[in-house]
C-alpha cells in the first residue's frame, strides 16, 4: 500500500499549481466510484474496453539518443557510466575531446519531421494506438516542459513541440488513440542521484521534476495511454505513483478512457497497474489471467535508431505477423517499436514493415481486432496454428503461418459437426471441404491457388463456425 507523502511532497506540487490536490468534485450520475490512492483500489478499476479490442499499437523511441544513433538508446549510460569499450571508442574516433552528451542536444534537429506523413504511415500499419517517448531516461522532453528547462525540444534542437505536432496529426488524420511513454527516473539528474544516495528517504526529484511532468503531459496532451517506465529501483511510494494514478482515474481529462501499464516503482511490474508488461519483449506463449502487452522492437538489438544496424538485425514481416498472432491468441496486445532518425525520418525499412503489417491486417484483421482468446490458444496437431474467437460472429479463427505442401490442414482442436460446421478461407469466396477426425479434430482441404491468387502472403485465416 502507498504510504502518506511527506510534508514537502504535498507542499511542492501545490506551489507548482498542480492539479489533483484540490477538493474532488462529487461523483455525477453514471460515473464510476472514486478510486483511493492505494493499489487495492486502483487495481479494481476495469480496463477501458477499447484497449483489449485494439490489439495492435506502434511504439516510437525518439530523442537525443537518435543523434549518435549508435549501439542503443542507452548510449549515454553505456558511454559515461559503464564506459563500454565500443561506445568510448566511437566517441574518441568521431567527436572532439571534451564533447559531452548535452552537446548532442542541438544536433537533434528533426528538420525532416512531417507529423502528417508519420500519421499516414501509422494509419497504413493497421495499428489502433501509438505510444511516443515523451521523455526517455536521458531526461530530454519532446515538448517544451517548464520542468525541463533548456533540455527539451522547444528550447533546444528542433525548437518545436514534437508531442503536440504528432498528437494533432494523429487525431486529425487517423482513428488511432494517442499515448505517451514517460520515464520516471533520469540517469544523471542531480536531484535523483541525491535522493538515491539518501536511499529514497528524500523526494526532491519526483516532487520537482517527474510528477509535475506527468501532470503536465496529461493536462496538455490528454494521452489515452500513459506508458510509465524506469523506476530507478525506487519504490512506488517514492514516486507517489498511487497518488498520481488516483488523480488520473478520478479527475484528469482522460479519466474515462486512459489506460496505464505496470511500471510504477520497483515491485509493481506484472503486479499492479492497468495492463501488465512484465518485461521487454514479453511473449509467454500461453493465456494469462490479466490483460498484458508484448512491447517489442523491429530492430532486435535496440529501441532507438541505429545507423550501424544490418538488414539481418531487423525482424522480417513473417516474424512480426507470428509475434502478433501468438500475442493476440494468448490475450495480449502487441506494441511494435520503431526508432526514427535525429532528423525526423521513419526509415524505409521501418515504413515497409509497418505498411506490410497493414496489408496483412486488411485481409486478416477480423481474426485480430475485437477478438477474445479461445479455449485453445494453439493447435495440438499442427505447429504454427493459433486460435482466436470472434464473439459477435460466434466463429473460431484458426490462423496458420505455414501453407501445407499437402494442400490439407489437420487441426486437432476443433470439434466439427456434420451438416453444421463450415470452414472458410478469409479472402477466398467458396466454402472449403472438410472431414472430421473423430470426436475431436478436423482435416480441411485448402484451395489450389498460385502464389498470386493467395489472399495474402504471410499467414492465413480459416473461419470456422459451429465447432464448439
């Protein structure tokens, strides 16, 4: 349970004019009961239904780390703190002595950033939401935060409010929900380092920096996803996470639709919050009792853009479709990450993967969006077959990732009924012939199609009706 905040913690937000500390308005007709700033109360909030129905979102890691664009978005930490040899050598070979990480700030230029183009690519991907890194662990904010003086995209570098521009384009040109990632801690912020030295008994950093920023992005941009990260090994009581979430759920402008993740302090991951992320690239392969999300990257090695990435470092569209199908079958959402360049481009390899995903979803989206997990997640006879259930149509979707050479697909899970069960290949007009394998199981004869005649290229959906 979240302990009471200290006197300074209560006073400082008041001085900063933060919302959330004023007397709460009484509940209005039809409104949910108010949530207390305890995990017991906050965890009882039902997750807004749009999130489970959406299934697929795009993550965007963009910041000053996009300037060196070498190794990883953890460039500053690996270079300055861990002093990893490749990073140290890279700086020695390419930058003058005394060059600091802060000197990368003015080089984060975003001159080719066209938010309308980004929004059009996101729409074409078939994603239903987008999450932008408003601030990563480096502390640089992509909006002109008054709590990040001279280390933000309006004072430095682009001299533009990148969060506002993307939010406006996404809302004007697409039906995607707009979300923001926000790192609680900052690697080298002196206030955070001082609090850490005091074993988090002092709370200078959250009260003067991290919490004010969270209130600021919610009131200013009204994101419908708050994707928190980077607890710095501090407990949720240090961050006053429950206090912020109570305000978010009760009184914020997005209180009815906002969803949150589970990264609100050490020990909260996979335990508290809205949907669970559990770890990066989390894909359990089985059904979980709680709504979860698989956040993963197209570039296998990094979340931020890397100039030195090789083609083999990028997941193929076959890999990505497989990730999506496995994730959705097991009740999760897929959050697929891209890393734009320092000058504001979504590189062609990322754009191609996003557009390919959209092409696949145009055909097979009925087996993804708005579905529920079926009683079996994957098939017992044939590997690479994953199931979802469409409640409105009352049909089972069997998504198979490999087209069988034999021309027939054996499924061990469906229980077919003669004269009632129907099998249809999505994107193909005629019904398919099938034979039951006894009480359980079915053999379906697939149509003989040339590669050009296939409904899509990287995974196919069978719609099965009346199969228990």
